[in-house]
């Protein structure tokens, strides 16, 4: 992705933030400060940058293969997908500049994707609870 960003946006300064670029204890803070200080125009990273960062100058967020976690063998897969997408979408548009989120998915009809796109927590909850009741998954049942 970093190479694609550099090729597509030739004049942009690209910063990469993932497990391979974070090897020392202070690397997270260093990368965050560099991006927040405007030392990069594009931040390419993994799920680790989706949570808890306040970057008001971010106006566009892109998510590649947003539905990968939907296909994991875990009854919480849809919940985790919804959480991640709503968290990453929260990175864009936190200022008067506005924001846009672009999501690439192979299952755009899945309720977790649709609810995240609409920021509709109630819609997600209703669909997820129906799924869990149908399959007797927690919290309507216990697993051992």
C-alpha cells in the first residue's frame, strides 16, 4: 500500500505505521507526532492506527479489504468488523474541513458493513442480536 500511495500521489509525503515500522517502545509516539506535525500528507497503516487517535486534519480515510475479519471463524466477527470500521471512520472529518471514508469490501451487503457505513449502531445491534439468537451465541447462550 505504501508503494501504491507513493506512485499514485507522487508529490505526497507518505508515512507508514505498522508492526514492521514500530520496533522500539517510543516508535508509536514518534510516528504520531510526525504525522500530527504535518510531516506527512498520507498515513498508511494497519488496524493499530484505527483506535484512539485524534487527528483533526485527516479528511480522507480509506479501508482496504474491510470485510477480511467478517470471514474469521469467530461468532464476534461482525461485531469486530463494525467496531473497526466505525473507529477508523471516526478518524476523518473531526474538524471544519469535513471528511470522507472510502471502504473497499467484497461483501457490501453484510449488515456490519451497511450499519458501519451509516454509523447506525441500533441497526447493527438488531441484526447482530438476531444472528446470535438464531445460532444460540452469547449473550443469549453460554459457550463452554
